[in-house]
């Protein structure tokens, strides 16, 4: 049998349509900042994936994220995706600098974060969902908006170290002076990717 270009194209389209019908995703694409805010106000547990259309790891993690959204045990959770290029205010508000980034929301506040795609994307995000959104503790606890304050013992330890004087006969080294040259070097070191 000879397959023409036209037959191949039709076969490809039909296959794509069948897969699209089979996969049936429950991921909601955010279409406006107001819509995102309205979803947060509902206070339902949410998993939000921040992505970019040009991002390779985002493309690789898309089917895995869709599989999570179709998981029957996670049916009480809303799955959203936000395009960082279309809605930069949302990504800036939640300090999203790397893609893909998945934020877990409970009671309208972020309770956990996963950065990056990779082979373990689905299992890592699934574990964070089970730990932070599905456990009775997670549902009952109020969302933390600020980091916990250091305990009294830690504070006393820091104060003690700050008051410590150098041993007799040992000269204290002067603090390094910040010059334009050292500032430039430090910026270069911080910008290096390892």
C-alpha cells in the first residue's frame, strides 16, 4: 500500500483527536488575573503550575500534570496553569522565577512549592499534594504567611555569639571594606550558574 502525504496528514490529525478525547484534562488555563483571584477566594485546595510556552521542561511536565488532575483521589483539588508570559503580574506576586513552578494553595495561601520538571515531577508534586492538601492536619491548619520566629534559645545563642570578645593577645580583623571593585566581583559570582 502506498501512503500519500494527504493520507498521512489525515491519519495524524485523527490520531491527535483521538488522543485529545482520551486524555480529557481537568487542568484549567487561567484567562485573566481577575479569574485567578476569584479562584483563590473560593479557598478550595489548588495546585497551580506556572509555565512558559517556550520552556522545554514545561512541555515535558504538561502530560504528567494532566495525569495528576485526572487522578480520582485528587478530585477535590482544583488544578490551574498560568502562562508567565501572558500574566507576569501573577508570577511576580508569587515570586516565580523558574519554570515550571508548582504552587500548592490551601485556604487561599501558598503552603508548598515545587520548582522544575524532570523524571520525578509527577511523584514529587503528588507527594507534596498528599502531604499538604489531603491530610486532615493540612486541611485544618491555617496557612502560614510568614516564616516562624526563632525560638528563645536560638535568639539567646545568637546574642551570646555577637557579644563574644576575641582572646587576649589576638587582634580582631577589621571588617572587609566594600569597594566598587569588590561589589562588582560579588555580583559576578552570584550570577554564575553551577
